[in-house]
């Protein structure tokens, strides 16, 4: 089975210095771009993270500090990577909760205005967990009847993710071969930012999903406690969360002026 596409989709995987979206950095990124006509384009980059990769992380993906010491930084690669994914939907394994938020942080740190307003994403892990509840290696064996060699290599994981999705579409006739529908199926909860600090309520209004203002409308909090906005901007929150919050604040100001 082939994906039914109306525009390209980029499957991608990251190897990183850790799991903190706000602080950690990319050390390897692999992208498999699939076009509506079935053509494919693949690229893999090693990245100098400009920070030390912890030994326990090196033990997982095998990318040492020496290996990336002379590689370009993400900022140096950002425009090339953005050009490849621009105008495409995104796919990955656990990508909605980790890879996409971290990619957004790296893009914003590199002064690339990255957002997902016109993009949908398909998280293959969510399909797997809803249907079978296992790991990527188990998913690859289960759906494709293959052993995943070089696991935690960005290129191997990226290609395996793409193959697993194709096999999932073959196995589950109730899954519609449509990227927008697959994105809706893999979305756990509707968040405005990637990290999940700002969500949407049942009326489609932004609410805080953490802390002392959890469940409260963002507009109301910013109006009654304006210092909260400054605290978030100066605290250790992801850049994309700060960007979204700023957009909400500016929208409220513009509505008042209008």
C-alpha cells in the first residue's frame, strides 16, 4: 500500500543530547520526504550540539562528542532543513510529544519562524499504542516481520517508522489512508503549543494546562495577572510556548484596539 497524499509528508527522527525539550539539542536528524507521486527524498545530518553529550545518552545512540565536534551546528543547517520540510506534513514515532517540539525549539533558536498552523502531523507511535501497545522495534517486527538493526540510528528509525505506517494501513482497514485523518487519530489532546502548557477547552478557547492557573482561560489570567506573562517569558519554558503565549496576548490587545 502507498500513502494517499495531497502534499508531501516528511518522516523524521532525532537523536539528541537528552529529553528536555527546552534545554537539549539535536545531534543527528534524518528526514524521509515522500511526495504525492510516490517519489522519495532522504537526507541525514550529524549536528554539533554545542554542548556535551552525556555518557548515558551516548550509550543509547552511539554518537560521541568526538563524532560531532567538527560537524555543522543546527543554526548552520537550519535553513537547509527548513527548506526540505517547508510545505510538508510531518510524521514520526513519538514525534508529537518529543521530536516536533524539540525541532521547533532548534528552529526558533536559529531565528527560523517555525510553526504548525498549516501542517498536520501523524504520530505512528500513537497508532501502534492504540492498536498494539509496544516499542518501535516490536512494531517493526510485528507489522513488517523484520528485525530493526541499528536501532537508535536516526536513519534506521526514520525508515522503519515509514514502513510501519504503510503496514498499519494494510493491517487496519478502519484507518483511513488520509494524512489529515491519521493526524486526528494520533492526536491525544488538543494543545496550542507543542509542549502542552497551553490547551484548548471545549469552547475552543486557550487555557493553561499547568500550575496555579490550570484550567483557566489564558486571556483572563493575562488580564488579571499581567505579571504572569513576564514570569513565563523569563522562566525556563520552551521558546515555542513563549511564542504562542505572545501571539495570544497580541491578539487580545489587537481585539481591544479594534
